[in-house]
C-alpha cells in the first residue's frame, strides 16, 4: 500500500520527488500572492527584501555616516550580488528578477537536500517526506523570496552533502559562499571543522588526527574568505572592517528575556507580555523542541548533523534570545534541516494508524501555519 501511494506521488523517486515538492510549495506561495496581493510580484517588496534590493542596485552605503540609522550594512552581499548579475544580464530591475531567481534556488535546494539525505539514508520515501516537512515549515517562506535564505539554503545543504561524502575542499568553498551570504554561517564552518575532526578520530591510521588538523586549518582558511569578502566590501564604504556589527538593525534588549536564560518563567513572560507578536506562539515551542527532537533521533543521522543543530540553536540563544524573538527565530532555525528528518523519523517509528494520524496532524498544521505566515508576509504585515 505504501509503495503504491509513494509511487503515485513520486515520493519514491530520489530526484522527481524533491522537484514535485518544490513545485507544490512554490505553487502554494504564488497562489496566495495571486489571491491577496498580486502587486507583490513586480511592484512591491516586503519586509527586509528592500535592503537586499538596495544593495543589488546601489551597493553598500552609510547615510550621513550614522551607524544609529537604518542601513544596509548588516545584510550580507551574496544574494544582492547574484541579483545584480541577473539584472545586468537581463536588463531588468532586481525587484522583477528576485522571485524567478528565488524559485530556481528553491528547486535547487530541495533537490540538494534529497541528495544530502541520501548520503546516509537509502529510504527515498522517508528522505522525500523530510524534504516535504522542510519545504512546508512556516519558516520556508524565506526560501522563496528575496531574503538571503533563498540562496543560503541550497548552499548550506550542498555543503553538508559534500561533508558527508568527505569532499572537504568542495565543502569549504560552499561554506565560504554560505558565510558570504549569511553571517550565522559561522555555525556551518564550525560543523565542517567538527566533521573533519570526527572523520580523523574514527580513522585507524596513527597520523589521522594530525592530518585532520591540517585539513581543518586549510578548510577553515578557505571558508573564512567568505566573511572576509563581506568585511572588505563594507570596509571599502565605511573604513570599518566590523561595520556590519555596529550598524543599527532595530533590535533592542528587553528585560523579559534576559540573563535568566531559557526558563518556563522567561517563556511565559514572553508569551504573556507580548500577545501582539503571534510568531512567539509558533517560534518559542519550536525553539524548545528542536534540540530535543534531534537529540532523540541522533542515532538515525550522522553526528555532524547533531553538531550543526546544537550550534545553530546555541547561536540563536546567545545572539537573539536576550532580545524579543522576532521573525528571526523562524528564519534562523528554518535552515536546520536535521529537525525535519527527526520529525519524520519519529512519526515513521509509530504503528500504521498512529503514523497516519500523526503525519496528518503535523503536515496539516504545518500547511495552515505556512499559509498564515505567507499571507502576513505578502501583505506586508509582520508576523512578530
């Protein structure tokens, strides 16, 4: 029975399955655009898209030399440079080309994710269900618009696919591209170094760890060029190598989520005192559950994916949990694809009836929340 529905939907096909999933997710997103705000396609941008589009059009600048004003400096140059290149080739404004570029990157990312999962799993159905869970998670709205994540996602999953196949130089180059696209890619670089060291530790060769250490230094240097390229670009404009860290990005500390860390009280404070930020009711539970899900399923995936999940979770904890969790919690954690694998694997381990019930609940809720976030996004209403 399972083979029949898997064959009918294409979920048993390693490449066709991700392509179909990507096409359905894109159809859902653009169908909502057609219904609620067609101007979004070619006339209006939404949320932080305008910053990336400004960089694509004009490059970096610091109006009045004032770091306290809104600027484009905190936004990494990977996607804007890609949009500028496509705009140059087509003669069209970056606003017009942004969505076709994002759609192509999204399809590429879904195919790449399936390829990455096949590095440790031969179960195509489960792999594709993990791709489906990844594509329908509400945070995936950032993969289909002009946010850095639309480029960051395929680069990230390709990087991990190369790590799992021990293609270290290719992984280092992709990690550099990730760091040129999103500064949280420091976690990806850390995961790459951990993967190399773990590989050396598991080898029986006596000099394996020494070789792995040298490989870490080489790959780390290659990956660092991504961040250095970004820093050089803002330095050229501002004279400050760390301008992106000192630029105002509209986040202010609060006394609610502070040095007490993550406690039931701090979460209750956030949900009770900020009811006007509905993302909290989605993002806070996901933030708490994500490391638990991956830890429970740690034996079903390579150790480097657990390391990556823990690093991404801690990165957000250190950098943003002390502030009000805006939509960035969804955005930063949306790329943590091991969580989607963990959810699908956890559901697959149940009995037939419970498996179908839990699958319907999870994917149904995910689609509803995905649609809600998309409507808020394309109409310019913040979800936080």
